[in-house]
C-alpha cells in the first residue's frame, strides 16, 4: 500500500527514457502567443492582466535595481503555477513534487542574489551575518548561526514547495481510495468522502497557486536584501 501511494511521484519513463524533460517543456506550448493584431482575444487579455498585476505586486517593495528581475520572476511564477495545476489532472505527473527539481529552481536564483549582494555592497551583505550590538563572546556563535540560516534558504524553498504539493496529492489519493472502497459497503460514508474529496481538490488548486506565489515572493525578498 505504501509503495502504491508513492508511485505517483516517481518520474515517468518510456522505453527507459525519462519523460521529465517533456513534462517541463509541454506547459510552454499551452501558453497563448501574442499576435500582430491591434486587439487580442480574451485569453491573451487575461494573461496580460495577470502578468501585469503579479509583476506590480512583486516589484512594489523592490528598489529600481531589482526591476531587472521582473522577467525572470514573472516567468518562474507562471511556469510553477502551470506545472502545479496540470499535476492536479488525472493520470498526470507533477514535476514540482520532485525535491531535486525544486532545488534546481531555488539554488541558482538564491546564489545569484547572494553574489549580487557581495558584488554591489559587500559590507552590508556581510553585516547581515552579525546583528548590531552583539556581545563580544557571542560573535562567533551568531556568525555560525546566521551563516547556516543563510545557506539553508534554498533548501527551505525547495522543501516547502515539495512538501505542500506531496501532502496534498497523498490526501487526495487516500480520500478517493476510501470513497471507492466504501461505495459498496457504506454508501453514505462514501458520499461524505466524495464531498471531502471535492473540497480537497479546491484546496489543492489554491495551494498550487499560493505555493508558486510564495516561492517567487521569498526569492524577491532575498533579492531585496542584496540590492
């Protein structure tokens, strides 16, 4: 039973060829592309409105120097939302349930923010490792603690996204299995389990969007510290 529960998180393969690259490439095909017409269709208008609103929301607390990251952050947000939402469809694979993939998103962007801070303002970047007014005997301990907290940031980003999506998928699978098994034994309980499954599905749709937003929001906060 335990193996079957976690089989849904295994990377799919066909004839021994991993299909993870295909799962990452396919969402880009679903995005509508702009045209040369004066007025686009409703889908393009909705997409443009969403991107503009999200970009304004993310870039509001950032300095003008951080506005160069608008394209990266907006693209990452849309990509993560699309992967998370497609993973809720039946018989699909959710790449963002893989910790290695989430770390591949988090670590390079976090490292870029740290290197930018070290290059532009090294004194302020290193000053974050030692709070002002620290007693002299506590300086070595606090430097070690702050360094560990700095290095653990990309791991926290990847684990947060992976854990939330994995937990939601497991709850949905357990609830759907219970509803199917109890259908012939206790129909009333099966109906309640089905209603719970619908509520969990709505919750997972919200989690899929919120977790993508939180991922990008934390990256923007790390960026703000280093610019």
